[in-house]
C-alpha cells in the first residue's frame, strides 16, 4: 500500500532536483526518512508530526553548514553541528535520528553553501506534502478472489 506513494515521492524529488539544479534535494538521509514514514507510518515518530520534519531537517542542515563555515572542516565543527542538532530535536520534541546526519553532510561536500539548507528544505517539504496527500487518498482494497 505504501510503495506507490514512496515511489511517487522519489520521482518528484528527483525531478525537482533536475529542474532546479539543486542535486541535494534528494539527500541520502531523506530516503531513510521517507521509507520509515511511508512503510512504517504507524510506529514512525516523525510520521505523526510531518509538518515539524522540514523545520527540524532544515535547522540541522543550516547548523551543519554554519559550523563548517565558522570552524572549518574537522572535529570541532562536527561536534558543534551534532550538538546543535541534538538541541534542535530536543526543543522540537522530535525523534528523527537521520536529521543529525543531515547536519553532518556539509563536512563531506566539496563546496557547501547556502544552497544546501535550501535543498534540504525543498526535499523535506516535498516529502511532507507527498506523505500528507498519500494519507488523504482512500486505501486500495485487494480484489476478492473466487474459490
């Protein structure tokens, strides 16, 4: 039941990344976040508060970029980004471990700049919209089989 919504989200996010040139709209932790939302919505903590997801991920992305720009690449900026990510998730009362990974992505990017948080915001907003729309659609029923 969840596969069509998940695949539709992936295709839409990919298309947006091609059209805008923001390749990280489809950043790796987003796939994990989306899979959990679609495949395990009943137990996924952030599926219960999908509107908070873009805020959390965008803030951790901005924190990671800010730490990198301020301290340079290395253990100090990794620590600062992770701590800001943890505080962000605590303040928002969310349990989204992949959001912490989002804050560390600037460390491995060749040229991290303001487009990274913009791409994260776009990707997570796209996911939130796709997830919420998929929840509005009636569930498909299995056809009755004759015996």
